[in-house]
C-alpha cells in the first residue's frame, strides 16, 4: 500500500511537528526529574493543537475520525524521536476502547476530553510480566446495575497520569472491558520507573466502581489489534532513526585510515538491516490498512507486523550499539535510548514470540 | 461495468472454454514445462491444444504489442489476465528465456528490424533462447568477461567460453555478452549479440548439478561467425542492456517459488507429514515456530513487493529495490525449502521413487541453493545496496 494525498500531508505534518517539538533533551530531563511531568507536556500540547490527539475520535466528538494508517504515521514519529507522550494509551487505545465499546453516554462523556487532550486514558489488562490477555484474575462483581472490580494490573502505560482506566476483568466467565475513574477511592496507582522512561504503573483495584464497556463484542480484539499495530509503527520509526544515526557514524568514523563504512563486514550487515527495515515498514502499513478496511485477516497481518517490527528494531538497536563501538555503550550517545525503547515496545501487548505463536494459531496449525 | 471488468469477464470466459482440464493441474515435474523451440516435442495432446490456442490469441506474451505477436495488453489488463490465469491454476502455455529476458530487452533496445524478426517467433514458441553471460572466470565479476568478438567484414568472429548457460544444449539461439573492445575499461568494451546455436563452431556440454539434473551447460565458441546485423543496441554499449536484464532477471528470481511449493501451503504439508497434537497444532513445536516465522517474513516480503509495484506504477523511482527484493526473496526461498525438508523427513531422502515424483523434494531443495547465487549472489546484492542505496564509502 502507498499513502494517499491526505495521509501524505499528515505524514509531513507529523514529521515537522515532531522534528520541531520532540527532542532527546526532553527525554533526558524527564529521566532526571527535571521536567514538569513524566511525559513531554509541551509536545502533547502541540499535538492537541494540531488535532492529533483526536485522530481516531469521531467528528461528532471533536475528533478527525481518521484511520489507523494515519495514526500510525504519528506513532512512527514517536518512535523516531523517542517522544514520551500518552499518544498510544489515550489517542489510540483509549479512543478505540471508548469509541468502539462505549455506549452513547460514555462516548459523550469521554471522547471529547480525549480529543481535547484533557483526559489521559490508560489500558490496564496485563497481570503478569508476559502479555496474556486471556489470563485474567481480576474479577467484576455486579450487584444490580452497580459493578465493582477487584484485582491488580501491571505494565499500565501512562497509568500515573490517567484520569480513566480501561480494565479487563472476568465477567460471566470471560474477560471483558470496564471503565474505572482514577479518582475512585478503590484505585491505587504505584508509578514504576521504566527502562525507556515511558510512564508506567502498577495499579490495584479494590472494589472500584466500574462501568461496563460492552457496546460491541469485538472491541477487546480491536483494542489489542490497534495497540499492536501502533507499537509496530513506533518500532519501525525507531528502527529508521537508529539506523540513520548508525549510517552517519559509518561514514564519519575513521579507523585503519578508512571510514569504517568502507569495510565490507559492516556494509553487508548495514545493507541487510536496511532490507529488514523496508520489509517491516511495508508489512506494518499493509496491516494498518487491513484493519481500516475491516479485512478478514487483519489480525494475522497485525500479529505479523508486530512480530517483525520487534525483531527488526532489536536488530537495528543492537547493530547500532555494536557499530558505534565503545561510544554506543555510553549514556552520552543517544543510541542506548533506542535499544531501551525497542525492548519496551517489543514487550508491550505481546512480544515477537507471542505474536508469532498467535499467528500460527490463527492460521490453523 | 468498467472496461477492465468487461475485459476480465472476456478473459475468464475464454480461459474457461479453452484451457484443457489437464493444463489446470500443477506440474508433476519440471519435464512437463513447455519450453518450445525447433526441437520441442509435446508430451500430451492437452499441452499442444493449450499451446496452439494461446499462441493464436497472442497470449503467450500478453503485454507485448500486437504487431510483434503479443497480446497488446496494458499493465492493468496484464494484471487482470495473470489473476485470471491463477484463478484456474492455468499452466504457462510456453515459456523460455526469449519471453522472460530477450523479449523485454529487444522491446527496449532492439532495432525495428530485430523486433520484427525475433519477437513474433518467440511469441509463437518457435525459437527457444538461452542466455550467455557468465564465464568460468567472470561470475560475480561479470564485467571482466573475456569471450571475444572481432570484426571481420560483415561478421563478428566469436571465440571463448560461457558457463551456466541454461539449457544451451536444447536452445535454438543465444543472446550473448562479448568483448568487442579489449582495450576499453571493462564495462565499456562489451557488446550484446544474438547468435544461432547451429552455427559452426558452437558446442555445448551439460553440467550435472548437486540435484542430479543438468539445467545448465558450458558453451564453447571456436571461430564462430555471427552477422554484424545481430548486434543489439550500439557497439560497446552491451553492459547497459546486460544491467537492464540482470535487474529484470532478479525480479523474476525473487518472485514466488516455482516447482512443488507453488501454490501449496507449507504448514499444511507439514501437518500432513508430521501430524498434529491433541489441540490441532503441528506436532513439532520448533518446526511450527520456524514455519510461522517464515510465513510472517514471506507475508511481509510480499507487502514490500506490492508496495514497490504500486510505487513504480505511481511513477516513483524505486531505485535499487530490485537488489533488495532479489536478496531477500531468494534467501526466503532457501529457508522455505529447508523447512519443507524438515517437514518431509524420510520422504525428503528419497532420490528415485514414484511417491516423490523422482525425488522432487530432495532435488528441488538442492536446486534452491542456487537461487542466492544465480543472477548475482546475495553478497553482490548487499554490495549494490551498500553503494547505491546506503551510499557507504568505497573501500
């Protein structure tokens, strides 16, 4: 698939906006506690002003109602610039969860604030270190119309800033989605310092007041698919960025009287990596387009895209560190940030092994 | 209904009416491939009927202009045609290097006279072509080729030796790279000529491969006289044509695999051969994982192929993409055959047996090893990517 005119404009807009507003300096400031929040608030504000926070929100609720391909163009920039924003958690996962599983009243209450960037939403589904969306101990208890949920969640991205949690809990013997307001007295949020400085938390729910998000039976799958698709694009973006830096280093650094990019041992590895990146990006775009088109094999394509993008990003980061030699090991160079982010983005919502296994399952073998 | 949909309907009806049932089955062996040419003998009536009907329509070369014996289809129509052929698993009625390689080269670089002389006889399947590129001392370094063509009156006099000429022993004619200026820089002294394999002084020797088969030959030239009119393009400008054709060849090699994996699902073959556990999963978890990784990579590779095609159609430059596709596509194909062998177990060890169609698993697996060598090795492709795409410094 290739971008249409509208998508190309959005790609250009995102590229300019992130080039202008996102910087590794901010990442370092956040990591060092020298920023006013644990995410890039100025960048987020710029994204709000450009409408990017409402990219998947229906127009009726103040959004742009674009598809995943468009959202993916933004996600690619977040990876490329190592940007720390609640884009994935709120503008994608939150918007899809509320937009597809929420009832009219819930949509009215939350989608507007998502588009305006005033509400941060966090997805709380995992309970163990490895992503297993079906393995849920958190229970939903209904008494009449009132529902409460109890349980503990981990890997809750943007949990520390969330005003609303989308939580999976067992209901009628199977996992279902619920909305829980962060202000509820039954919610305890413990921030976790993560490897890539991504805002993260462990969250406990003790008889927290919840609302069912059950307007659509497939919404949980849609949320997972959209999240994995975005992470694939984030991984593609960071692969490209770390590779660009590595290429620059190969053409500048001299040893044995030659620029090291002249050595075939490095050339062939760089060439191989460039092919991996092209392929992973083509796969990711095709998968996003399949989701937007409601294709029957969209889930398979997204699993393939996430698995591949994860492997590619980890190769790109590993080659980046190795080819930068000792400098790649220093905190002063930015290369390490890409390696850390590749690790985190690969793990979230299912690593390459998980996605590959589910792919085989979906294909019936 | 759009023109294209109307075209599709016409093609579908015609194919349904005219493609014999036997020609809708996968090839049982390479021997069933119809190569055409003066020495060709059909092995069944269905082969002949299908060949005659397709030749009659000009659909053996669907995208060539009608005036040169082709089908005159536009790119869109050609896509529709291919999808309709695939829909009923129709076999190719005839194909050889004339269709894949020489035809496109003549359309781009040939004189009007050459097009009129050669294209229709290729399209009619009358002449089988082979390619004379590599030499014993010019493999990856193809431009160092030494087979010489010296001018003598109206003729070239060709002397030297070619290797890896596909089916030279069964071909009627050869397109060939020869050195016409020994003093020029190596790429600058090469010309592209056409010659008849029946010319005195041409001899061939088949080379037996690890697969036990001999699709390639060595070809020897001993004072072979070739009319100067058989020069394609300008004198000493043959490297341009060679490069164009190498790109074209790479696109073909990097495509979907021919042979017994064509149109077959590797996972399904493995399930049949290995069996399933009580949950229906392939009863070999490591192989299952390997197959899933391969399928993911194959799906992703196809996405890049599609994207490249779409970009090319939209008029965007796709640069050295063909080197990327050739590199990855052939490595992928080798992986596919390795996994097929892992799945087939003992059947893959049979070299001569009826149930394996004469050891097809083993032989095609071994043959696939050549994919990353022919048409430019994987290492040459990586070198092209390094310099042409990544613009890394020269050593």
